[in-house]
C-alpha cells in the first residue's frame, strides 16, 4: 500500500507567489543596477592589458545576464508547476467531497 501524501493547496499557492516575487526581484535588481555596468577599456588607462580586461568584464556581464535570466525563468516555471499542482489537489478535494456527500461543509 502506498504512502498517503497530504498537501495544503493554499500553501502551494503561497510558495508559488513567493517564487514569482523572487523571480521579479532578481530580474528587477539586475535590470536596475547591474545591466548597465560595461567597463570601457578607456576606464582602465593605457595599460596594455586594458582591452583584454574590458573584454573579460563584458563577458562576465553577459554571463551574469544569462544566469539571472535563467534563475528568473526557473522560478517562474516552478511557480507555474506549484499553481497547477495546487489547483489539481483542490479539484481532487472538491471531487472527493462531492463523492462523500459534501461532508467537508460549505466553503471547504
């Protein structure tokens, strides 16, 4: 016999909401503060390595963009899955309640 899984759909919705908020915060902070940080080689003076350092910094910013975008997308996908799971559990609860003649009472 399998183990019973108990899930509170409202808790899943809360977690989905928190995931979406985290995705929004990460994306907003990146767009507001870090996206426009390119380092021009002129800022590094006349050093022979200035162009290489600027190129490396540009690469790091591109990697940061990809990482933040991937993180935000993953959080959004997780939130969607959590919401779908919450709705499925809620629908199963309603169906079970209906089969039992509404034993859970109104609004449950």
